[in-house]
C-alpha cells in the first residue's frame, strides 16, 4: 500500500490527531513554564544584609460593616429546566437523524463553503497586493 492510498483512505487521521494533540500539550506546558518563570518576582533580600533578622509588623484591624449578599444563581422553577432538557434532547435527536439522512449533501455544502471562503480570502489578498495596499515579501505570511 503506497503513501497516497493510505492518505486517501484516511487511516492515518487518528495518528495525526494524536500527534498534534501531544504537540499542543507539550507546547502549552512549555509556554506555561516560561510564563511562570518570568512572572515570579525575584526574592527580596533583607534590608539589613544577609544576617539581619526579619521585621514582623502587627497591626490591629477592625471591620465595622459586613454586607452578606447572596445571589441565588439557580432558577426558581426546576420544572422549566426539565422541559428545556427534553426539548434540547429532541432537537439533538432530530439534528442527528437529519444529518444521517443528508450527510453527503451537508458535507459537500460545508466543503464548498470552506473552499469559497479560502478562495475569497486569497482573492482579497491578491487584490490588495496588486493595488499596493499590501507590499513586500512578507504579505504571504
């Protein structure tokens, strides 16, 4: 089996998905590491030098007013949520049945729309390049 026939049967899609997911996880962790490293303030040296004792300040604090505001984020009618969940389930089931019956039409429509959007995007960029609004070799990037 050649490389092109393997790609045509899309047997490697799962491996590409796993590889890109792992790469994304690695790059995210690397970015978080550098962000934490650069955001951490340097440790402060004691004012009196390396052998000085730390200074601890105790100050009394008084709170004169406490406002307890409790906002109930849950809706009052539990039956209303049940109706919404039932209607949402029926809607999802209807969408799934519609997709199963019209999958080729839906997929062809999505591919056509994406192809149109890509060509439109390329055309707008080329028009801007030829009109001089986009100049230089970096316009491709």
